[in-house]
C-alpha cells in the first residue's frame, strides 16, 4: 500500500492547522476549548511540517500555522495562570 503525499494532501493538514489555530485564538476566554483547539492546530501543523520536510516541499505555511497555534496556546495558558477565564467546565 503506497501512500501518495501530493501537495493537495499537504495543504489539507496546513488548512486544518490554521483553522484550529484561529479557533483556539478566538476561544481563548473559554479555557478548555481554546486549549484543545490550539493543541490540535499545533499537532496538525507539526504533522504537515514533517511531511513537507520529508517531501522537500515548502514548509513555510506549516511553520506559520504552528507559530499561530503556539501563540494561541500561550494566550490560553496565560489566561489560566492569571485566573481570568470566563467559562470553565465543572466549576460554578
């Protein structure tokens, strides 16, 4: 079974990474959801970056998506550490 990693399949991962990074940044006030979205975007960005490096394709988009996901995750962590979250799960 040969897996064809064409640029179309690589673009799918980077698009997913950008979508989850933007959702993570947009939902920073909702701590569990923002963190999950940011970590998912970071994971998809890393997968795309690894596949792009192996196929010697352009990995700049995946690096930008990972950076955006990492910034959103840092924002989520800062919100948690400062205790500024608006909505949490399980706490009233």
